[in-house]
C-alpha cells in the first residue's frame, strides 16, 4: 500500500476512470468518463461514445480543463485507454 499526499488546493489532483460499456443512449454514448477532485471530492461524469484515448482527451479538455482549469496531477488506473 502506498500512502499518497493530500492536495494543497482544489483541483490540484484529479482522479479519472471509465465506466462501461453501458446500454447505448439515443445520442450514441456507451461509456462515462468519471472525474473526482481528490481534495473536495467534487465529481463529474461525462458521457462518451467510445473509450479511445483521443475521445477521452478531447472530453477532458473541453468539459474539464476549459471550465475548471488544468490540474497539477491526474490519477488513473493506467488502463490502455489512458496511455495509448
């Protein structure tokens, strides 16, 4: 077990994961990108049509970074969809 640090301020460290596949919605989405701030525990879910790294990066940029700013660190499970 590794003890992690507590972020100094909101949105310094954000955890990301993918949920799915789920039943396809009318808009063609099958996955949810989940994001959680590690200090405030603020959560968001972003619907995605697929789980490619390009789709994830675009959604993260458009729906998180452009609205709340860039975090200092991102925590993932290092799944293939986050590293390729």
